[in-house]
C-alpha cells in the first residue's frame, strides 16, 4: 500500500446528518502532518462550497474551498453555450452562476442546458419546463444518480428521482450524469489535487457509489461501516468484493481507519 492522497465521502463518513464523526478531525490533522493530500468528494449538490467550508470548520475539520468537490460544481463544468435551466437548490444555482452562465428559470428564454440536482421543491411545472427545453435541444445534465438516500425520516428521494421524472416526460435520457459511481467527480478531484488514481485511497460508506466508482478509477478503496455502511451484512460485503474486487479495506468505524493511517505513515 502506497498512497499519497485520500478522498473522503461526506455524509456517513466525515459526518452523519450534520454531526461530525468521532476521529474525523484527528484523521485530517494526521494526513496534514503526514504531508498527504486529501479532499471531500460528495454527490450532494444542494449546498455551496462556502457552506461546506463553513460547516466543516464548525466541525473542527478545516478544508480549503479547493479541496471541496461536489456534484453540482463538477456538473457545471459540462455546461455548454451560455444559458441554463436549473432544477436544484442553492449549491447548483451557485455552481452555474460561478461559471458565468445565465439562469433562465425566471425569463423562460431558450436554455442551452438543463441541469438537474436534488430539489426539495420539485413539482409539475419544473418537469414541464425542463421537458420543453430538452425537446427544444438543450444539453441535459444530471448531478448524481442517487434515487434515494437515508435521513432521520427514513429513505427520501434524491436527485436521481428528479432526473428520472424528467427523462420519462421528455422520453430522453440525460446526456451525462456526473456523481459517483461515474468517474467525473473523482477525475476532477485528482486533476485539481495533482494526484494519481493508483496512489489514491477513497474512503466511503456506500458500496455501489463510493467504492464502485473508486474501483472503476483504479483507486484503492476503504469501506467504513458507519452511515449506510452500517447496513451491509458481512455476506453482502463479501459478495461485492467477489464481483468487483474491492473494497481493499473495511473498518467498523473511523477509529480503526485512524489507527491504520498511523501504522502506515
Ligand atoms: Mg455517504
């Protein structure tokens, strides 16, 4: 094992439902001391980079803006032309504005792109507008494929459900979906950090997104059994390993990962 870069999923790994996980700050401190690169790589498109930055500081995990990779900002790298119709929340609007795109949600102008992420005010009119633009030739981008994810209230719909609704209405599949397990988020992080896939370890709590994406990229992967990771049986993990050849490491909590990092510095 020989890595100089560690990528972290956010929810379920560094924090759970907005609360910092034990040993997350210590792990980041240790990586700093060891001179290793690190970053947050999240499928969540709802928050701005600044909001993440502030949130992480409040948790005792200082992380510069340029180490925060969300599906919203990486998705906005794929925008074409000048205008965009957005279904999403603050993070996605900010990503589109930060790249200089004109958001046409209010004006109804022709949209060169339709971009869709998680939107907790999703409704019929938004489906209708997105569909109209797509049928008029807009490039169609989805932030991440997660159809649902766990919350305090149980499973709730994710961006993948909103993308699927528009795909059904327009009878068109999205041109690109950016988040894990697809490679774009990881590629963007590695490129900006100047890191190599084969010298990078990805730490995640979800086999079919975090870990599968890492395996497909040729990175080492580490499953922590917190967040969604706590739901997998040993049998499910074994089966996944047999089929996909990873994760390389499985740890019950971040404490064991911290110990592992100390022993392998
Ligand atoms: Mg997670």
